[in-house]
C-alpha cells in the first residue's frame, strides 16, 4: 500500500505509533504484571495520553488517517511484553517506548511543513519525555540516564521500518 | 583560565545546533520514507536575510531564558535551602544543562552574525524577583525552578515554525524536550504529576524579543 505523503502522511504515521503505544499499555495492564498503585497510576495516565495523541493526529491526518495501530510495532511490543518477567521489566519496557516516542517526534518535526502540524508534534514530544521521567522515577533510575542534555533522534521509529496500516 | 567546560562550550556552533537535532539529514530521510515529490532537501530553508534576523532574535531570547535558569539554580544552591542531597545534585545537573544550552544559542547567534546575549532575560527576571529574593526552603526553590523550566519548555514549543531557518525547529525541540524532563522531575519532587496534560501548551511562552 502506498503511504500518504506530506504532513497528512506524517501525522498518520505518528497516529499509528500512538495507537500501538496505547495498545501496548492495554496489553501490559492485562498481563497483571504491573500491580503497585503508583505504577498502575502512571501507566494508566500514559495510555490515556497516547489515546488522546492518536485522536488529535488522526483528526489532523484527515482522509489519510491510519486505519489502526501500527501492526509491525504492535507485534514487536507484544513480544517484549510477553517476555517481561515482572513489574520492573514491564516498566523498563514502557520507559523504552516513551523514549522512542519522544525521539520519533523529534524526527518527524524535521519534515512537517504546516504550522499547525508542527505545533501538534511539538506539543506532544515534551509529554512523551515527561512520561519517560515518571517511569524512570518508578524504576529508581540514575538521573544521568534520565536527563539528557538534548533529546535526540537516535531511537526514532521510522515509517520505512514500521509502515502505516 | 580556560576550563574543560569552557573549551567544550566554545566548540558549540551553528553546525552543532543542527547536528543536535539531526535536522537536515533526518528530515530528508523521513520525506523519502513517507513519499511525495515535495522534498524539503531541495528547498532553501534558511529564510534569507529576514529569516536570519528572526533567528537571531529568537536565539538571543532563548539564550536569555537559559541564563535565567542558571541564575535560578545558582541562587537556589547558594541559599542553602536545598537540604536533600539528591535534590541539590539534580539542581547542579540541570544548571549544567542550561549552561550548555545558553552557550549553544550564544554560539549560534554568533554564527548568524548576531551579537550573542549573555544576560538573564530582564522581563522574566523581574517577574521572578520576589520569589528569587525570598528563597526560604527546598519547596520554594523547587517550585521556582519548576516555574522557570515550564517557561522554557513552552517557549521552545512556541518557537517551532517561527524560525526563518526551518531546520532550527528540530534543534530547538531537542532542547525543549530536555527542559520538559527537568520540569517533570521537579513536579514529582513537589508531589505533582510528571505529565499533567496530554498536550503541552504555550501559555507561559516568552515571545521572541521580549526582555532582551
């Protein structure tokens, strides 16, 4: 399937990633591996935010909106979730997803054109970064691992590897 | 005497500003991945002379805000109010980030043939002065730092799409995301949610040219 081009195509890609993230949190919750109240609270908030991001990006993508979560990402996340032995591993996985999401928004910002599309991506990126901090706190991470001087694109998810459904 | 940090900061240039966000190369990659014939790689995205003037104004404003953050953390640390070692360590770490960010924007201003701004933003500093002059306890310092980080994070978001050189937006958000992380950590220390909303706003953003 040919992917939509321009801002709409980029928004659709980001939407498919957000839907995959929301689904990953749903599946994480259903495994029963996340049980402590603070962890449940944080992961529930993350899931809700990703659903809201997906909705906004889908609206922005219009007719090009993704038909569902990014299938390849869902498959990859599902394997990781299944292999996570306990809450700590599950939170570590979620932290990785949030860092990837922040990195992805930095990546897409380089190609978006319209001010509205740029602002939408720029309003979401910091929230993914905040999620990462909340999860890192639960894991008791060293600040040097949690607070980079600059966000980077190193972990960005890319549409050639994860095509929009 | 030139310190290692000083030497590191002196190496910060506009080229580095672009490299930090990976703005040019990665943007072209995404355009190629998503498709469409409207490749940004073929366009002049620098905005010409007017764009350069705009970018200098924004860089000077960002520099001034980063200096406000450095002043805030320095005042907080010097006050002796940060009694929890982990909190004091975090304040030192965040201050170092802001020093590096400030040097980055000052270097980029220079590269754009502008005059670097190395003073704190007067408008923001005036607004913060009552709290800055009356830091009594750890909560007060962290609360003030949270306000400053929020202003910074939202200002970076506000610059996206406003640069004459379109590729600067990516680099600006590479800093903006880092400020959002600072804000989230400070919020947690205060018992507030790290991510209070699904979308960051710009209601606390400082307009380019204000206070410089």
